[in-house]
C-alpha cells in the first residue's frame, strides 16, 4: 500500500496492494530466491505458488533510515534529502545505508545466488526483490552497460537475464535481457 503513496519503504514492510493479487503465476523455474521481507515473500507466493522462496537478507531494498515511510512531499524541504537526490553516491539517508553499503550487500547476495546456481546445477531461477536491487542487477549484468538510474522498474514487469554458465561463473554480463509481463493481460 505504501508503494501507492510513493513512500520510501526500504526495510519497512507494507501490505501488498490489491492489484498484487492480480499477478499471474509463473512457471518453468527450478529455484526461487527472494528478499526476506514479507512483501517479497508474499509476492513470491502469488507468482510461484509451487515454490518455497529461498530468502536472502542481502536482497532487501536500500535502508532509508529515518526516511522510511516518508514521501518526496514529506522530505522535499530537508537539505540533506535534496543533497542525496542530487548525489546519492556521496550523501546517505540519516541512520540508513550509503549507496556503497547497499551495492556491497547486493553484490554479496548475487554471489550467494550464483554459488547456489552453479553448485546445484540450477538451469533457471527467479528472484523476487525490490526496485533498487533490480536496478543494481541490471546495471551490473544487462548485456549493454547502462547506469543504475537509467533503469525504470515497474511493479507489473519482471526481467529475465539469460547467462551462459561461463559468463555467470566469471561475473560477466548476461547474453540476453527480456521483459516478462506479470499480469494475466500482460498490459499491467
């Protein structure tokens, strides 16, 4: 519900919007990884009803500290917030994560996932996580290098990254990226 207000959720949890229950179950995967926050676990159960998610704390959204639950309108008058908006790699939310801490954690989560994929010979897996983590993964592994803020993450679209085992093992970019509609109509 907080997504509708465009609030910074971070590590807070919020009930799913009614539209979330219109997501279509998805099949054809061998493993499911998810953020350990309940909003992702709940979404994972809607999308993948036959799987129990493998929860990873590293897949959480950025910790926005004292800004969690607040919106742009709530924060626009704060100088630190305006500085953070103009340079999020230099400034951090009060009592929250820096961009460097966030990306380090995301990299550790990705290492855990790739280790599991390679050691268990998983052919196809899904990850249910948050916009910031998705942006990070796309900026690091999409076939074409694009900056973190380039990527627009919608709630009714997933991304499928297809790797060769060698490129996955070597931490290289994927060979194919495609959007996957998550609603029955495919129209959002």
